[in-house]
């Protein structure tokens, strides 16, 4: 499996370095090179790519402008000489943030994360087999969560719920939580809809941990109580299977 990659940077030297690194990574394939955001938008309208290596500070439009413009966004690894844009970038769900100049080892770590995320999305979106009883047992799907400057692999089956806290999200399991920069909307695109459901503007819930629903409160099997938002009353019917 290969990732089709687009380089978007106004510095030719940055293109040269990334191309040299890509040549040593078998699963990376060049899809194109652009020196302006407008060029990248035009290319992306003509052909799909899996991963963008994106600089931030470029003439006229910035890399962040590109991210905000795209409705269906490929995976993105930021490659910038300026670290002050990191938090805003992770709010836009980038895979990683490489601070120039970066070494090959750091580049390899970033693209391996991208490959793992790509494989996870394919696994989550894979249709169920025609005869589920004959399907082989599968390991629980995993997701990578950035917390405390690390990318931590977490089993989806262990996540109880996600809680929005300002510009961060708390990802809760039975004993603790991981605090990660981002939004619940960003997580909604990464989590399987048949398992995780939005119950409030500030909460996404793993349906398998629901004990009962009473009024506007959802009680989990571990005793945790979560609010059911007034705009999400239909969720009770989806959880209980009632009309």
C-alpha cells in the first residue's frame, strides 16, 4: 500500500529535502509539487492525494488557509520553520508538525503515523462480510491520540466517551483520560459511527458502555452520568432501538 503525496512549499530546497526523504520510504509516492496554495487547490481539484506535506508561511495564502478551504481534507503533515502555529494546526487535525530543519528519523516517524491512520480509516470503513458468522475474529481497531507530545495508540473498544474542553478534548477510558488538542467534530470523522454517537455539543459516547437513559441523563455501566443535549433527544431512540 502506498500514500500519494503532495508537497506544498514556496522554497525549492524544502521540496528537494522531502523528495530525498521520500525516496527512502517505500510506501510514499509523489503525486505532485506546488509552490503556491492556489496551485495546490487547482491540483487537488483534478486528482486525489492521500497526504500533503504543507508549509504554512507562503505568499498570498498560507498553508492554514488551504486547510480551512478544503471540505474533504487529505491527511496533512505540517513542515514549518515556525513553531507558534502548532496548536492551531492540531486543531485542524493535522497528522504531525515537523519543525524545520528536521531529520530523516523525525520525518519517518511522521509518515509512519500517517500510514497507520490511513490503514485505520480503511479498516473502519471496510464493509461487513456477507456472512458475519464465517468472518475471522479481528483485533479491536486502534486510534492514535496526541497527548503530552506523544502519539499514543488507544483501542477504540476502551474509549468510554470524549469530552470537549475549550480547544482540547478529553478521551476517557475506565480509569483516566488523555488530553489532546482538537475538536469533537474532528474526532467524529475518525470514529466509527456504528459505535460512537454524539449526545451533546460537548460529548461523544461509546454506545457499548450505556447502562440506562433516564430523562436527560445517560448513565454508563461504571456509574458515570452524562447529559443528553436538548438538540440530541433523538439519540435516546437510537440507543434504545425504540420509535
